[in-house]
C-alpha cells in the first residue's frame, strides 16, 4: 500500500512544561507533530511544504535503510539541499524493515525546536505478535525554553571555550510533563520507547512493574528482563509490560536525565519527568520514590542478543579509526573533531557530487577534506573503531543501516589499541543497532557490510556536537549510485531556490 502524509511545517506556540510559552516547529498547525505509521512493505510518501518563513528545513527518517532511495535520507547538504521557506519537497520511499523509528529535521540544530516525531512500522510477521494486547508509544525528550537559533551562537563562541552544552530545563514524556497512561489489569502492553531528545540520555523505570525488552533500534531481541533502561538520544527500545491483576493503586514511572552529561547543574533544572500507569482514575497519582544508584540497576545493553542470531561478520576488509577530540581552531571557540577534522557542510550536497564526478567519485578528495569522507566499496566488511579522547559520553549514529555493536570498553579504558582486545574477545552473536553509546575516554568497535549504496553520515546524535562538527561521511559504492539513482526535479529545484543560511553553517 501507499501511505501519504501532507505536512505543512509552521511555527506554533507550545508550553509542554507549563513554565513557559515558546515558538515550536509544528506540522499542520499542531505540536507535538504526528506519528508516521506504516506496515512493512509500504510505500511512504511525505509531501513537505515549508511555511516556516524564516528557516530552511529537511526531514530524516532515523534508522531507515533507504535502500535504493539514498536521495530520500534527508540530511541537508548530504542527500539534498535544505528546503527553503516557501518551497515544497516530496520524500518517497519503500519500507522493508519493521520496528520503532522516528523522524526529525536534519537541518542545522533544528529538531530540538520540536520537529521530531515517532515513525512506527508494523510487522505482520513479528515473533512477538500474540504476546501483547495493545501497543503504546512512549517518547522521551529534553526541553529547552530557548530557540536553537538563540542558543547555538553562544555555544560555539569564544565565550564558551570549553564547549559546555546548554542544559535543558526539563525532561518530557510524549512531549508533556503530565502523561497518564490508562491501563487495564492483567494485560500485556508493548511500549515502543524512543528518545527524541537533543542531548540527554535518560534512565527509565516503572514502579511495581518489570520490562521485557524485545526490540532495540528496529532489531528484535531475545526477550530480556530489565528493571531500568538507559536510552541515549536517538535510541529506541521496545518492551513488554504486564499490568498487575488488581486496580487498588496507580503507579509512577520515571525518566531521569543522565546529569553526568551536563557541565553545570542549573537551579532551574528538573532532571526527572514522571508519568503514571493509571488503573483507577479515582485513586491518587503517587510521587515516585528516590532511586540513588541508577547505574547499578540499569540493564546492560551489551548483553542483548538479536532474535535472528545473526553471527559476527568475518574479518574486516576495511578498518576506519576515528578519534574523538574537542578542541578549538585558534578562534577561541570549541569544536568537535574526528581525527583532525571538524565537519563542515559542502556547498553542493555530497550525493550530487558523487553523481556528477564520474570515476573521480571514488576519490574522497572530491568531496572536500572538511566533509571527513571515507569511500566504501560494494560488499566490503567495514570495521569502525571509535576512540574517545574526550571525557563526555557520545551516542553515535550511522545512517543507512544498522551495524553490529561488537565491542564497548569501560570508561577510561583508553583507545582500542590500549584495550588489547582481539577478534577472540568479540561476541559470536553481537547485537545490531543504529545508535551506540561510547563511554568517556573509552572506545567502541562497530562492524557492517557495505551492501547499501548511498551517502551515509556517521555522527554523534547530541545535536550540540552535530553543530560543532562531530560528523564523518561514508560514500558507499558511488559508481553504483551513478547507474541507479534518478533525482526527482523538486530535489534540484530547492537548491536553485536558494537557502536561508542557518546558524553556524
Ligand atoms: Cu537521527 Cu543524522 O540522525
């Protein structure tokens, strides 16, 4: 089937934390923005009309492979030009993967202003069908009272030499602080949990109930019991929750922002958000108990096993090693680097360069050194090693696929080389996901097969670090792209229409 969405993107006013009215980016006059829902195999068409007036935009469908439609992936100056105010643009792609995803603006620093929503793909062949009565979507996010266009210039400035990220005022569940989830006794619910935040990871737990994890980032898992789940920006986790057999009380559930990410803890910071499983409207909504050892109760995501038991890919054909560094460029402002490069967007989208440079498209130099491009050949097994020479946690996301999350060192372990880990230490059946957390001064190893021609970004999903340049570009099988992709006219027209410059670009 074809599922069509017509999205008019406009500014609206919202006050999700009850503290402060502010402009947010809505769709069709509403915020929170609508969920995109489809079935495996559907063709999805999203017609976007940018009516913001003062900002360009674009949409990325986070976690979708976009196999055969790399030009629909969404990041500005990568797979398209951003859509200027007054212009329209159509995304059109087929979805052949089940699970829990989200969509968000992929124009400089914009999604925390509200352009972020769930994208759910139902699966008639899910191994868990029949094990739950109902499904629910639970989004986590962090909330800023200020617009990104007001926060970004100060963030990247010589007044902020350490690169301290602005701290959100509040955490939200389903973009509100007052979430009541009506439940019935003795039923099992599938919760599809998505962290759509700009910055904060959250710990999530339900008082009086356990969670059974069955999917992360669109990949079914062997069922795993959890008391508390840590979910970084952009990660998803679905779990089954069975309600109690009586309706004598209501129960709180909590999202708690990981405050170790924050350089300062401002007075107005509310790092917890509470929601309630409501069994009986007439009964009180309890205040949650304080939990002090969050990490001690948290489920270890490295113990997850994919449902399909897909084994570790063989020895890599190509290894890419990236060192994360935070430093300045002599102007006093703080930037983020992979190796010695802080990403800057090219004038021409990288995809269009790949399509128009003939055989040269396999030479990373044609994309500009500042795009931090690595060219991959069809079928290669690629190993990506990321060493954190910084003291922050970074949730890394790769576009266009999931990857095997092969290894993660403990905090302060140093580089992968220092860890003295070999092939024999890797799990035989690693979990696959599309967003993976790297610990402070530690390292991670990811592995994937280059089986999806396209231009795929790899970046930290903390939106501040996207702005400060923590991005690399994978150009995969560019000669194949030249033979297979046809770019629709509206995609080129938005380039000609000319973009409104966005902050920091
Ligand atoms: Cu959620 Cu570059 O993406």
